[in-house]
């Protein structure tokens, strides 16, 4: 089974690495980081670079397509080469997935029309504008489309999808291997749980977080 | 404030990226990936490479030192250049930290003698042999030394340390920004919680996970 994780300028690193460290640990599978060009791809902060080992053209038919988000997603919304590749890969994929604002790229490629899906909580309105039906869930599965909420949710998505692909024991083994027994020191991981002033602070920064102007 | 994240051959990606996506989002800070040589550093699976932008020598005095783990840690235990750098950096650091088996490198550098610390659950015996006092906690703080358990625990460590450095509001804002509201689909993230057969499976694979023979 081949997993392809798409990279583009100003992606968010954990969006890519969360699914990587879960799905990518499936025995007898291949995971490849792909981008329009091979070589280093810089993230949203500019101080982290992951290597794309293959071009999009070299990986036309992955079994599982993983599209991370990040502020750089905005600039990709009219990138015909990337959107065409997403559509082509989706044509033969077993699963088409995204983390965070990666779902906006799936939607821009026309894949989420009328489908239940999710994204970073600051991007749910935009996801609706693009034709999907946003939900408040952390991981949303609609047919073969699996979308995850913001950034860190890709770990939960990866484990859930691994369970679907390979069964509970493999997924539990990976969870135990990466010792994913989360104990956040705060309970501020969603806008429903975080203090109002923290939510307001994030909303005021949403253009930087999403790479665009606020959507409300 | 400067954060230095150390890379070495066959590190585990999430060990590095968890602290990166939390501590690295502190405003007005600098995060730099360092290694003996600049350029791509391959992870444990070999299909992910992060770029080291600076050599160890170029970053002698980070405020916060972050040492990830991974199977490649074993080969670094007698790497004098790396251990010397860790000791030197620790001489002026405000915080010296590790994720997963990164704590074995801190111990090998002589920094955890008699200190409470933690590591990947499969490596706790080895940590004790190296002079530390392992605990079962996910994040352990002893003075300026902050060690985290396996792989994914670096996210919890990063948020906890961010709270110490910059206060609760900043840490909560980062948690909300990365939407860290974990909802694992299984409750198998620690050997106390996982099914016995899954724990047994991981123990049987420990030489591959740790890059060494089983420690028991």
C-alpha cells in the first residue's frame, strides 16, 4: 500500500507528520513525500524543511492521498497542477484524506461537494462556502474521504484510518509505539473549551494562521 | 529566545516536530534545527528527511536544548562530538529537554545523574542503568531538565514548558491554534492501558523500536 503525503510551500509540519507517524508505520507499506518539485519544502514558519523525494507526476496513483494544511494552502487554491494531481490521484485512491486546511484543497478540487467534512476550526465557514458540509467532529469520514480538524488531529485521523485499513491490533500497536496517551497540561484545544480571551486572540490572528483574511 | 532541536541519523520525526509545533510558536523566538552537518537528516524509516540548517558548532548556546529520540539514538551514545555539544549547550541553557530516548543521550552526557526523568516506556530500564531515576509520568521536570515519554509526548511537554516560559495564555493559544484536543480512537497509548497482546507485540519488537536489543 502506498501513502503519498503532499508538500507545498508554507505547509504546517505537524499536519504532515501526524499522519506520517501513524499511517506510515503500517508494515509492508510505502510512504512518500511528494511535491511539484523534489527537494526541500519550507513550512509556515520557514525554519523547518521536509524533503519531497518524488514529484507529483512520479506518484500518480497512491492508495492513500494525504493533504496537509497550513497558511500556504491559500496560494495553492488556484494551482492547476496540484489540483489536477489531486483529482487524478483521487480517481484511483482507496482513501483521500486531509488534515486542517488541506480539506479546502480537496474541496477546491471538487471532491467534497455535498460531503460531510472538517477543517481547522477557523476555516469551517470557508469549507462550507466551497460546497462541503462542515461538522464539529475531530475526524470525519464520508465514504472514502477522511478529513481531520486542525493540525494535531492528523494523529487521531491516522490511527482511526489505520484501524480501518489494518484492524484494531495494528492501530493499537502503533498508538503504543508512539506512546500516544495524551495528557495536555491545559484543556484549551477547541474553541468550545478554551477561555474566551484565548479564542478571541486566535480569531484576531486568523489571517496569519490561515494565510488569508478572516473569513467572518 | 533560541530553541535548538538536534537531528541525527534515524531520529523519530514526531519527537522533533511535537516540541517544534508548540515551543516553536512562541512569538519573538528563533527555532533552529541543528546537526553535525547541515543538510537533510533521514529519520528512522528512511523515507522522511528534515533539513538541519545549522551545524552544532554554529549554535553553541541555545536557551532551550531539545533532544529527540529514535532508533538512531543508540549509535550516538558514544558520539563524542554530539555529547560534548550537549554538555556545552547545557552549561548555559535555561532548559535542557528531551523526548523519548533522547533522554538516554542526556544521561550519556552525564546530565541526568540522580535526576527524576523519563523516556519511551521500553527504555525506562536503560535510563535507570544510565543513572537517572525513571518515573511513570508523561512529562518530568527536575530543575531545568524536562524529559518526555515516547514520541507523541513531546507535544504535551512543549505546551507544559511553553506555559512555564511564557504563561498560560500563550500556551493555551498555541494549543488552540494547533487544535490539540486529542481524541484517540483507541485507549492503548501506554503499557498500562493497551491490551496485553499488543504490549507483548511491542516488547517483541523493542530492538527495532529502540535500535538495540531488548533491555530485559
